[in-house]
């Protein structure tokens, strides 16, 4: 990949999430490889080059994937002070035709339900790993957070209010890059699972979810992890502002009330 592109992406570190920058790198590398194999200039990319790339992707890549690739190409060009052909009318018309012909249905992971949660909890034992698995399962279900976000929760993020309400504080998320934070209500069963795990692992502060080796030793570091409800609950707990995103995640799931 062009050195100037790599330097520019490195300069964006801290302003964008690591996953976003990783996505830009990976998507641009795919385009860069195509250009190299076909003796085309990837940067700055012409309209003709982009159209050839899109045409070569028909039947191999979904419209959503190509939209993401175009977004990466556009971002890199703009950040380096170059005009971007990604939004040229010819490119946009090509994408419109492709979406009409192939559709936009995406392969979406099936959402977790209360029944699935209870099945997962039901097969755990009383070991350190089993207790952690119960805490992880209930936390994941009730907070609806991504794996990377679950691993950021620390003991001090849990608060018990005077009226008995149990709250979990999420400092930052993919949909909250500026760190405004949000509170998530937890059930008594979820708190019980978390406290059981913390007690058995003798954790009083720091990360709630931690790695446990085969000898039962608990790491000081956070675990590395690379449902039902009403629509307002799902959007609130998931941190989603777009109804379309929620519907994609729940289109194959029979929603049940949060419990």
C-alpha cells in the first residue's frame, strides 16, 4: 500500500476507533491489490478504475461490501487532499443498478433470545470458568454490548441505587465514540451471576471479565473477546439510532420481554 496512505491512517489513530482504521486498511488493500494485478493506478483512482473494480466484483462481493470499500477509498482520497471519484455520478449509478439487481439482504447473525440464554447458563458448572461464563452470558444478553465493550466493564461500573435499581455504566461504545456514556439497567439474576464470579475469582476491582488459565489462575487483564425486548429497549440498550439496523438484527428472532 502507498506509504502516504499508511502514514495518513496512522495519523488518524486516536480520532477513529482501531476497528474503523483496520477496516479502512483492509478494504483499501483489496482495491490496491486489484489495481496492481490489472496495471491500474489506485491513487488517485479514476472513475474508470473504480468502475472496472466494481464490474470485476459482480457475483463475488455484495453491494454492502462494495459500499464499504468505496467509503474507504473516498475517505483516504479526501484525507490526503485529493478529489475522490467514489461519489462520481457514474459510480453511484453503477451501485444503484447493482443494488436493484442483487438486493441488499445481508447475512445477519441470529439474535440471542431468553431461551438461548437459559440454555447457555444451564450447561455451566461451578468452576471459575463456569461462573465467569454465567456472568458473561447474562451481561451480554442484558446489556446487548459487543464483545470488545463487555471486556471494558470494571467493578466500579456497577452501581446499586437506594431504590434497589441495579445499573451498569458503559463509558464508550462503537456508537458513542466521544465517550458520553450511558447507564444500563441490570436484573437481580444478572448481578447475582456477576457477584458470584467476582467472589470466586477474588476480584475486588478492575475488569469484571478476565481470562482464567487451565490451572485456575485468574489474569489481571480483561478477557479478550475478538434477545428479546421492546423496540425502544433494544435501541436504547444497543445504542442504535437507526431503526433499520435494529430490524436487521431482529428479523429472524421472536422477541420476548427483557427479563
